C-alpha cells in the first residue's frame, strides 16, 4: 500500500500507535488526531499517546472534544462499571454510530487541514460485532465521503489480526507495551473486554 500524507485517528492504543510508527518509518507527514467522545478512558488514552509519540510528532497532536454527544449513554464505555461487582458483556460496551462519528469528524478535520486522507487503524476483529464495523459499512462510508468532499478513508490493517499488527509494531520498534486498549476500565486494563481479549491473545501468540 502506498502511504501518503494525511490524518491518523489515534487512541493511545496498540493499533494506532503501530500505524503512526509505520508513517514515521516511511517518513510520511501525518497529523495525529485524538477525539474525546466521552469515553471514560480518554485521559488515560491521551496520557499514553503522549508517552508513545516522539516529541516532534507530539507537537502536531490535535485534540477534538465532542464528549457531550454521548452524555446520556448508558454504555459502560462511557460510564465505567464496577468491575468488582458487575459482569460486563460486549453489548454493555456498545456505542451507537461511534465509528461513523470518528470517521466523519476525521474527514471534516482533514479537509480543514487541506488533506484528503484519513487513516484508521481498525483491524479485523472477531470481537467487533457492531454494524458500523462491517466491511460493507466502511466501503459505503468511504464512497460517500469521496463523493461529497473528496476525503478517502484508509484502513491499512483492515484485513489483519491483532497478532499481525502487534508483530508489525515490534518490527517497527513501536512502544506497544506502553499503549492502552481497554474498553471497560478507565485506568487499569480489565483483561476481559473485546479489546483486552484481542490484545492478550496477540501477545500470547507473540511469546510462542
């Protein structure tokens, strides 16, 4: 895949960190963008992102706050659960139209920066069940954004597993060990949410 300058949607997680280091290796200009949509772990995500990005790219970091949009949500991704006393399922973490929100904000922001590419580190996860995580959804949204504004959504890891992305991260010397990916806990990874399960499976496979 040919990499060109653009905006990278960042989260302080393993996948987006690996993507940023791929750009760094290829010496391609990018703007790291993190969006606060009310996720309980935003401050942790931002803190980890500031740890993993080299200083010259940290200076370019952009933060957009739309946290009020989900202020009435009951999702445990917005309002953290008491993990000592509550059982959490994937359905409890659901946030309607989250990917629509992130990608369209990214596209709108990119246009204001005179860029026409938005990169997302979304991976092919068996644990992602939301409608706006499907291939059909991403294809349709990409076509829509190109038709009405010329912005292209690019997901270099879309057909990769978490293991493959983690392996690439190691090859790129990305500090993936300092990243944060939990959906259920705002500070300490729970080890049981879809993101944690993917991450633990990948790391276990890397160790073998």
